[in-house]
């Protein structure tokens, strides 16, 4: 598999957010600190209305059809692949279809309607695809691939939002017999396995089974040899947040690069990562949850789910006075580029990492707009709060915009990785 994703320019901005904050920064300036006391609690407003949320909730969990396909006018749509998701597919006439997307569990749930369909037909066939997100709003602009590996956003001549984002309409002529249309690149278990094999082949990284998901899919952990200090990277708690994975990959590759900076960093710090925390949700095309009906980034503390427990238990078995965790980065996606951090007044060990790291990144990335949004530790059971409250370390949620240009993602992730290593190397040893 060619694992260098070749992706076109990002298309129109999406219509809904993972977050409710609104601060911004001017390119070329240091990202401001914005404090939102309500972040990141979800509101009924994100469900469309109280009545819509109540109606969807009353239906209970939605069970997708066991036979995920439909046909019209010589065109077949199916979701029989990892991350495939058609919702309810209703065929019309002459290549027309309506997909109605439902969340895997009744609200409250983050409105991130995921879709991924394989289109089979003949060159020259006309496809008319209506995607109805059932009282929510569309989040992801459709991406198109002819091989399942290389992706580009559909042009706005072929896709458009209707009814203020409640419906997406796609009208196009097939250029070959098989293609894929999805809310984002299909970065599924096979993509992660190939990446982990490459890391393991380096001879410096040990890839091991951390545990298993609720449905028995493997949870993989990649780690270098133990050192007195350790950094941890985790990703893909939320299944459709593909740009978080597109960020994590070059970030980690930069940490493992054959450069003086990266070698010095690995000489001092053990690097540990769990890149795919929610493999069940990814495979099943979920909007947010694992198969236990839980947002895993609300389970750090309760630990009701096997995926979060596996990480907690590994940390408990490996952290000691002689082997300390020093940094947690959790990779996600939302509608824009931002970093959720603790406040500068919160005492961390090592100190001032988030402040110094993001300031250095902003100085090197004048054309990459992002914000730093800080909040005091709260009661919400997310990874940032738990790692900070448990270990007193800098803990950052690294969010990348859903439609951020893919080359900008790669470049900015490389820069942020380099600046993270510089800042961490400058901190005093415990």
C-alpha cells in the first residue's frame, strides 16, 4: 500500500463544530490564550433544537441495516468495507439515492455525521446522491477517491450544502467503474498496521499489544526503550476525526527522524504512543462513540471502557519515581486548527511547556492560523484533565481543522514536532 497520501486542496469550510469557542488569531502572530468556562460541554443547540434532540433520543439506538447496499440505474452503493457507512439508503430512479445518516447512539452526541460509500457502475453513469443528516448539520465536505488511498475534495460544481447544511447534494458523472465518496480519507486499521510495521522495522520501536477493544480488535502500543522520562501520544478517540491522524503521522515521523534534534530527544525521552484508541468506532463508521455507547474522551476517570482502561493500566504498571511521564498530546479534529491547554497559571512539571511550544510554533508558521484555548482543570473526564490532575504534566489536545489543506497539515505538524522537542529538551530533568 502506498502510505504517502496524495491529497488535493481543501474545499469549502464545514458547517458545524467540535467546539463552541470563537476566538481567532492573525497569521504571523503568537496564538492568543482564550478562556471559555463552558468548554467543552455540548449543548442542545448543537443538536438543532431541543425538539429535534428529544425526537432523535426517543428513537433509541439506531441499528444500521445488516445488508449495507442499494442499487439504482446500474449503480451500486455499498458500505462493505472498514469505516463504510451508508446510514439508511433509499434508491430512487436512474442512479439517484438518498442516504439518511443517524448517530450510533441517541443524543446527546457530538454532531459529526460520517459517511463512506463505495460507488460501482460504468464510466459515464450519472450519480445523484442526497445525504440527509436527520436534524443535524453536515460536518464533512465529501472527499473522492478512485483507489481508496488517494483522495481529493469534490469540487463545488459536484457537491453543495442544502437547507443550511441539513442536506448535502452530490451530482456527478462516473469517470470509472469503482470510486469511493466519504467524509474523509479512509485511515482504518490496515493503514495503522502498515505505519506500525514501518516503525517496528526501524529497530528502535517495539510494537506490542496493549489490549483489545470491546469487540476484540487490537489496541496497539508503540514504544522506544524505557528512559527516566517519557512522553505519550494518543489518537483517534473519535472515529471520524481523520485530520487528527493526518497530523499525528508526520508529527511522530518527525520525532523518529534521523536528525540531530530527534536523536537527542529520543536519547533523553522514551516515546510511547497509542495511535488508534477507538478501533471499533473507526471500523463501524461511528460519529463519536465506541461500541459501548461512550465518548472515550469522556471516560478518563470513570474508565468504564476497555480502551481507556488499557491505557490507564499500562501507565500504572510502567510509571514510577524512576520512570516519569512528562507530556501528553492527544490528537483530534474540529472545524479549525487549535490547541486546548491548561492555563499558564496552572502549575505543571515541567513548567510552561504549552506556552513556550505554541509560541515557537506560531513564530515559524506565519501562514498557519491557529488558536490556543486554555481552560482550568475541570470535572469533565477528558484526557487533558485526567493526565494533568493525575500526573501534574502538561497535557494538550491538538486539534486540526477538518478541511485544513493537507500539505499545510504535514508542514505544520513537522514544525510543531520540532518545536516540541526543543522545548522539552530545554526543561530540567526531574
